[in-house]
């Protein structure tokens, strides 16, 4: 797979995704840029940006100046365009493929992305929705510890059936948007759902 930035061969690197699952990315040995598939950027576990390919940590610590040239998707050859969204940090330069929806990040941008997301998650106070979800989760875990499988399954089904507002999930990156408070609830749903499923798988 060729690097969109300098046409050098990229190599595969592995980081950790949510719930401890492996996530494979492609990184350029020369410029340090990283290619993500359509969902990889959002599935990467917090803190993985600093750990990726430790040999090249110096390269990854500084952003690559964006040159005025066309970048092509390493998957399908489509021309990449800057990803713009009202809820995405404006100081992070990310390009996306219009065909496969993959993301190209110059070196340093992945770190900036994860720092922005972490800052958003840590600066928000728990909302009433967060507290309600936490209470439901504690109730499910208590039933599981007491061996009440029927109650756990009933509550888990109700819990996972709750709709999560699209506006909340879309805004989890924008630290300046008041509506991004809903991001805490979204994170709780994803993290706890994974925990509960692991409990049943490992039981």
C-alpha cells in the first residue's frame, strides 16, 4: 500500500481498539502519516497515538506541514479531500476518501485528535442521563453477581434497546458545543455494553 503523501510503501502497525480488540493501521516509514479505514479513527483506544510504532515516536511528535498537492487514496485511488464537519476540531487536518471513507492523517494529527477527544471527555460534568445510565448499569452488574440471569438478560435487553441520540454521538469531538455533554452518556453505553457482553462470554 502506497503512502498518499510521498508514495513510499506503508507498513502495517497494530494498536488497541475499544474493549481491548486489535486494530491494524497502515503507516508510512518515511513521513509517519497514518491511514485509517472508515471507522478505525474512532475505534482507537485513548492513549494509543503515543504508543504507535515506538521507533518513530520522534517523528510522530511533530506535525507534518501539509503540502499543496493532491493526495490519492491508497485503497482505490480516489482523490482525498479535507474532512470538514462542524463538530470536528478545526485545528486538526484530516483528509477522507469519498469512495471508501478512509482517513489519512499526517504525522502528529492522530495525537492531536486523541488529545482533543480526551479533553472533551474529562472536562464535562456527569449529566442526569449519565447518572441514570450508571444506576442502570450498577443494577445489572449487581444482578449478575447474585446469579440472577433472567433479571440480567431482561435489564440488559432494555438497556441496549435504549436509543442514543445521533446529535450526541456526532458532537463528541467538539469541546465548544454545549450539546457535547451527551458524549459522556454515549461513552458509558459503549463501554458498559462491552463489559456486560464480556461477562456473559467469559462466564
